[in-house]
């Protein structure tokens, strides 16, 4: 895992307020997203040299073992940082991401939210292994290889932030099988028919046709079923906590948004509450927001309108 990070020239250190065993530990970020915060922990570590947290250039590294401890030397351009440590451990924190929402891209936002959650689910599966996923997550993660629903058709982030996959327009048998089961459970015979043809002829034009079907009112049931299954299978993971004071403020904002949701419901409008939150352990610049995704009636297509609510900054 360490070699993998260094080969990708990723080297972001975290110096936590608390350590795993009460001894000095230094953490190296391994995988960070809304589903997981995971680290490699240099146990009983000490560091010399200059670590540059904002460095974005090339890095080189070497490791040796002397006098019963490991020595990792990392070059960040002209700067050198050396970490002496006794052991390398993993520290993994899993979170409920079924109600997470980021609205970076417009149009058919409800499908882009699914694409985003499936992508981070698959990253967790690929980088940490199936033991960190529920059985249902392991199945649904295969949908990253289903072009009508992945970033080929519904990217959740702008193009410059997409991590490209090998042959993203080529569906896998596992991905089509998962969609067929969803379509069968939703009794969507039209989708089942085209999926059968797609398996025989996995062409981009058919993928785009299926993608268009997914935002039609006529196929809403299968999309809602997928969203329901995803939410349910990750609901057992913990929610992030940001300290007592911040948690109270988040709850107050959630109460405000819930009142708005109930008001909309009285007006005959359905809506979904989604959260956007910072990391719990590795602090970042993302603030806490709550979004209302409000369903709007369309003749053929399902549409939504987004209302966003943010925590006000504390007055100094």
C-alpha cells in the first residue's frame, strides 16, 4: 500500500491530536472520500527534515531497515523528509454515505449523485478490499463498469477531476447482470429488453440510449430502487462527528431544512435531504451544507431543483 502511494507520487501526512496507542504516530493519507478515511500509520515514529504539505511536484522515495527500525526517505523536489518508524499499520474509518450529495454538475442531478456514490463505493472496494464492504456494496460497485450510469453519461464532477478508467465505454458482464436484476425487480420490461440487446452489442450508441431511458418518468422505479438499495446497505456505517458544538449546529441546520421539506410536502412536492460535509479526521476546507433535492414534474423526463443551506461562520 505504501509502495502504491509512492508510485502514484502521493505523499500527504497527517499529524493527529491523538495516536492509536498513546505513542507518537504519523499518518499518511491512503484513501479519502465520503465513504472512508483511511491511513497508513507510521508507528512509534519520528521525523526529520522539511515536510512540504503544499508540494505538488514529483517525489522519489527509498526505504531501508537499520537498528530495528524502518527508515523512509522522501524527496519533495529540493526538500528531504525522513521518517523513522517501528511498524506500519492501517487505520480505516468507514462512514454512511447514502445521504451524501455534491452538486458540481447540472441536469439530472439525481443520477449524478448515484454515479458519485457508486464511484466512491468502487474505490473503497478496489483499494481496501471486499472485507470493508457489505455484500450488497460488492454487487452494486460493479455498476461503475456500466457506461449508461458511469461518468461516460452522468459525470458527477467536471472533466478535469475525473480519474479515467480503462475502456470506460465497455460494460462488464457483472455490471449488466446487476442492472438486469434491478430491472427485473422493478418489473421494467422495456429496460430488460434493451439490456439483453446491449449484452450482445455493447456499443456506445446503445449505452447512450439506455442513459436517456434512466431519466425518463417511465423508468423511474428502477432508478429509485437502486438509490434505495444503496442507502440501505451503507446505513449501518457511522456518521461523521465534528465535536459537540459543531454537531449541535449541524443538527440545528438539519432541523431547519426538515421544516422546509415538510412545508414542500404540504404543497404536494416531494424532496430528498442530502448532506455535504468535511472529513472527520483529516481536516479539509469543505464546509457543512445541506441540500434539498426537490422533484419537479416533467412531461417525459424527471427533473429536480436544488436548494442549498450552509452553516454560518462563527463570529469572532
